[in-house]
DNA sequence: GCAATATATACCGTCAAACGAATGTAGTGT
DNA sequence: ACACTACATTCGTTTGACGGTATATATTGC
């Protein structure tokens, strides 16, 4: 994966927030990511498709739901980039409370699962 | 600095290559970056201006030359992102030989300086 | 078959980023 | 003053990304 392609993917707030949520929670379905980010469902779906085409995430269907996760074969340096970003976001950022929004989602299809 | 702003800056090959060269060599002037990347001088200058406005690099003039460096007050997480990228680039990437191109530049205004 | 939910895709308008090329500015030396 | 080098800026154009909206597909249950 070319560095510039990774960074182009991370340059969009919705995509980055989804990736950071996946990094923290391990596996989430589209409706959970939609709720946590507050974005519209078609947007989340399109952004996740981009991340999938880039090899950043993998998906698996389970009934009605499609669960996404950080791609298990993600290059180490790319994972380090994500982790460094997560550390910076924890300190000061508008994305810091996405996890809280997720926790308050009613009718969550999945119990919390950690990486 | 917002994560998405950093990643937007890193999503351009010329900007990323300049940053990685500065990370490795400490301080370089525009003509050195122009030579190492093979880009046109106005492009390099414009991209460096963007990086400066974002707070990613700082500059200082010395005679005819303007030397750029990674901004000394760069947030730790952003520096980690750059270092992780440098590690990934060393393994496999089209930017890996920028440093060699720089070393072969004739009439380099500065002796090699390391961070 | 139908209905309902979750997800994906298609179409369109808009706006920002990037490039090429030309020009402008700053500093040095004569 | 001039010439030369290094660097910066401007302009015009084009391309691609994004959001909004509507619609399509997939799966489950009746």
C-alpha cells in the first residue's frame, strides 16, 4: 500500500473516525459506525467501501449486518500510523467522544468486542 | 493540529517526500528538496508553504537559501506518524531513493546535517 | 409471495486541490 | 546600476473528491 493512498484515506473525517472506532472496538457493523459518527448511512457505506478497496478493512456478513474490522494483514507501519493517531486523538480532538456515542446507541446489534 | 489536516498534507507525494527527507536529513533548502524529488521548483515552494502554514515545518533564511526543517514544536503523535511512515517507506516504496538522489546533487549548498 | 431492516450503489452538483506556465521578489556580487 | 541565483506567488485550467438524494440489493420473518 502506497503511503499517499493511506493518508488520502485518513484525510476524511468520517473514514478516520470509523477506522479509529474499529481500532478501539475490534469489530463494528455499519449501523453502529453510522450512529457513532452521526453521518448518513450511505456516506458511511461508501467510505467503508473505499477503505475495503484499499485493503484497510475487511468485512464479513452475519445475517442482516455487515461487520467491519481493521484488516488483519494491514502492514505494520500503517497500523503504527493508526495507533499514533489514536493516541493524539485521545489527548485533544473532536473524535474523542465517538466511543461514548457508540456506547449510548440503543439496540446495538453486537455486544462490545475488543481487539 | 487536526488529524485530517495532517493526513491531507501527507496525501501528496511531493509534500510527503519533502517531509521524509527533512526527517532524515534535519535541514534542507528548497533547491535540495527540488533536486531530490525531481519536482518543479514552484511546486516544491508551494507545497512547503502549505506545510509551513499547517505548522509542520519551520523555515529560516540564510543568504540566498531558505532552509526548512520539521517544526520543532510538532506534536508527538504527528512525529510518530512520520516516523512510522519512514519505516514503512524504507521497506518498499518509490520514495526510498530520494536520499540517494539528494546525495548525488552537484553544488549542494549545505553539507549533510542530521537531526 | 410481502414487509421490514440493513446495507450498497447510482446520479448529480459543487468545490477544492493540483498542475503547468509565467511572473514577481529577495539577496548576492560586480 | 546590473546580472545572477534562489525562492515565492499568481493565473487559468482541469480533475477528482465529497455530500445530498434517491434508489437498489440482501437477508430475515411472516
